[in-house]
């Protein structure tokens, strides 16, 4: 068996908020951007790399950072073994959530932007292997988002587009196509952005429950508080 630490975690402070709503989120923290020597965030912007929540919470510990880098290397170097272990862990996670009377859901890109729809194990994606389970992620890939909006993604995989300082034009396109967009704001949420209603994305992380056509407003956190690039939107 593959010598790696556990792949899935039981969520972070944000995903744990979903328990009040009856959901248990399990996720994967890979080392973002090129921290591992492999690029886990192909569509990252300069400012999002700076502001990435990778170093929030437990991520402040050096041992956690080392573990994430090791896990990411395994993913890129031994993908089949990684996927086999992930399937085992998802199976166990579903059981444990059900035991706690919670509905399991999975966010595979907590700190990455891997196109999981393209990853297969014995010819099947994770979404096909676990068709009754909800998966969700944020992405900065316009193509992934476009595929989601045109019904070309697995039915049980929900995507929210993620705004950065350099993709405003793509956000406008996504908004026109009716997709949800996560936007980081300074200090407070406006009522509307790009002509769409702003909902409070900090209440929980259950993005697949959000109404369509929404802007998912998030208040700046951690290093984003120092951002002056335009990654954080100031509407005052
Ligand atoms: S794309 Fe997301 S996970 Fe990757 S560096 Fe940017 S904020 Fe972090």
C-alpha cells in the first residue's frame, strides 16, 4: 500500500459550518500553485497565490505544510495509487458521516484546482464511482466552469467560478451564462455585484446549495487583508 498520510481531511473551520445544515464536508488539502514542484493550480493569479488560504488554520504549522507537499508529490508521481487510496477513504468517509446522521459531501480542491473530472480509476471518475454523493469545488478555469454550465460536467459535481484580480472579463462571461462567482470583498458585502445578488458565502461552504445566478461574497481573510492588487474588491 502506498506510503502516504491520509488524503482526506474532515474539513476545516469553514467546512465544519455545514454540519449545522446536516452536511459533513471532507476535503483534500494539496500544496497549492507550484509549492510541491508540481503545479496544482494551473489558473492561479499572482494575487491569489499570495492570499491563498493554504497557510490558514492548521496550515500555519510547518509539519502540515510538509505533509501537503508530500501528498501533492504523490498525487502527481503515483496517480493510480493515490486514486485507489482516495476511493478507499471516500468509502470510509461516507460510512462515518452516515453514522453521525450527516450527509457526506466532498470538496477535493480545498487548496488546488485539479480537474478531477479528467482523473479516472479503472476507467471511471470518482463522480461515476460515487453517483449518490455531492462533490463541489471552486475553480479559476473558465473552460471547466463553461463545461459545468453547459451540462458537460458530472451531474454530482458543482463548480463555482472564482474571481481574481486578472479574470474580471471572464467573470462577466460566467455571470452572463448564469454561473455563480465567488468574490472576495473588503470589510463588507455589497448587495449586488456584476448586476447579481450577493449572498453570504461565509455562512457555510456548501456551494452546491447556493441559488443559481449568485455572487458568493466572501470577506477578506488572512493575507488577503493586505491585498492591493484588485484581488479583493472594495466597493466603498
Ligand atoms: S487557485 Fe486557489 S488554491 Fe490555488 S493558489 Fe489560488 S487561491 Fe490558492
